[in-house]
C-alpha cells in the first residue's frame, strides 16, 4: 500500500510531525529555562568564590609591601574554579593589586559598583571590602556559560533525536496491529457478492467497526431480498409465458397451413418469427433464473459425454448437421466439478452463439481435451473487445438476432464452479473467428480401462 494513501502512514507521519514540533518547542523552552538556571547557579558560585577570596586577599595584601607590583594568586582558588573563574583585586582608584592565573592585565570593568555587570564578553561580580578601599572582582566568560548551556541541552536533545525513528517504528507497528480488524472487515466485505450475501461476523470486531459491519449486514439483507424478488419474478414470468407463447405458435402454424398463397403466408410467418424470438428469450430468462439460483455446484459430470449429447441434439436439425465438428479424447473420461444440467446449459449456449453469429455454412469446432478444457470455435468476422459480451443484454455488431444473454448465463454458471472462461477474437491460430475456452476446476481424468471396471452409475 502506498504511504501517500495509507491511513496508517498518514497517522504515523502526523504523529511524528506533531511529536517533533512539540519536542522542538519543549527543547527551546527548556533550553531557555536551563540557560537562566545555569546563570543563576554560576552567579551564586561567583558570589561564594568572592566571599571566600576576601580573607585571603586581605591577609596577603596587609602582609606585603605597598610598592610591590601586582602578582598572580593561583594558590587562592581551587583547581576546578581556576579552570573557569578569574579574579582581580583592585583598590579604590581602580588599579589592579592582585589577580588570578589567566586573568587579563587590564581591569575587567570601568566602574567598581557592587553587584553583577556585563562587559567585554565577561560576567563580572564586584564585592567591596575594608570600607570600600578594596574591591574583589570575580569573572566568568560568556562563552564558557554558553558552552555549559549547550552541553546540558544536548543531554536531552540528542536522545530525543535518536528516539524519533524508534518512535516512528513503534507507532507504525502499533497502528498496524490496531488496524488489522479494519483489514479483516475490508476482506469480509470484498468477499461478498451476488453469490455470497452471508452476514459478516461482528463478534470479534471493535465497537466502532462492529457498527459499520452491522450496517453492511442490513444493506446485504435488503439486497438479498431485492435479488430474490428479481429472481422469482424472472422465473415466474418466463414460466408463465411458455404456455401462451406455445399456443400462439400453434395458431401461427395453423394460419400458415391454411394460407392459399404467399401473400397470405407473409404475415403469419412474421408472427411466427416474433413468437420464436420471444420463446427463445423466455428460455434464456429461465436459464438465467436457474443460474442465479445456483445450480452448478455440488455434483460432477462427464465433460465429453455431456458435450456429445448436446451436439447430437443440435444435429437433429438439418441446417446444423454438417456444421458441427466434435473433437474429444479417444481414451478416458474427463470428470469436471459441475452439475450435468448446468454443463449442458453452458455447452448449448456456446454452440448456439457460434452457429448463430459465425459465418453461414462454415464449420463450428467443439474441442474437449484431457486437461478439463472445452473450446468452441467458429469462423467469422473479428469481434472487438469480446469480454464486454459477458454483460447481460450486450450484443455484438452482428445482423443475427439474439437476446444478449447467452454468454452472461455461461459466465454466471461458471462463477459458481471456480471455472474460468476466456474469449478470444480472432480465434487462436487464425486471422478471424471467435473462440470461447473454459477451464474447469477440480477435474480428474479417469482412464477408459478403469472406467469400464466401475459399476454402472459410478464415475
């Protein structure tokens, strides 16, 4: 499934984006707060260092000569403070009397006001002593403070960045697991069609999905009722039409027999042709109703024997006697998983279509092979997009009559058995013609010698 159109992908991407955005905001706020707290802690450290330094400075200054030049006082501070804090001791005139190791030789500040000040990249704390005659200044560079802040911020930013991909993977796995019921519901709905309108099991679905499944079940119940009503109407209408059509045909035949000239026969013959067409349509509707009712599954049939019976029935009519060529395996019986009556309907419709729409007077080939295949091939013009003929009441561009239901009935019956129907035009190995090929599922080939040894009626 494409990430762009995947619901899980969108949810994961949204969660990661929101998490990163909130993380950035939290990091910025935390860094600002951390910087302030670090500055406060360092300011306190500077004050404490200045107060610890005062006694040492006073003792050292009063114990030396006044004219001695300023000197470093590395021994006055600890090793840790000496790495980040510097000191200067100045008199009331601002002159440097004493400074720590690493402190600049120039004054840190221009003024000597007690408290904190910010000058030239230094954070300076000034502490007066001896009635304002001495001033101790403790300083720390801003660069050092910023470095401390960045190190502290990196302590929680780096883990957050490292955990973001893991969070995405965890979110993906979690959402995929939680979305499985949706996939199952989708598969259950996809499995429903005109032949399977069974209710979807809602027992193990989450509450939200169970409500959707129940709505689908109600829809399928209404659809089932509508389809049953349609099937019943079609079957009843076709059945009820048979008797009056047969009576009308008999009357038309009588009118033709009683006519004394061709002019008197013209109208009865037109009536007869219309009644024959209506009778054929009624017969197709009856077959369609049986196909919709599911007549194909549950039994098996001898493919070659059923096809031979249908071919023999067509050859009873003089116009078909020399047009059909049946080719079947010379040895063995091909058993296919389909009801014999349904197989006869399928074969009859294919042969009827081939005779009606093929080139007049040309041979129609019916081939049965050992691999449970049945092919019906005729000669005639090429039919563009033959698969569209599987729709109900769809007819090709042919002058021959027809209801447009033959191939639709064949397709409906074969759907119930797992068989496949392929239509090709031109036919295989030819430049014209039409070929319908069926591959039956669950077929077994029984050798003739074994078949002869079976009791009658078992195959």
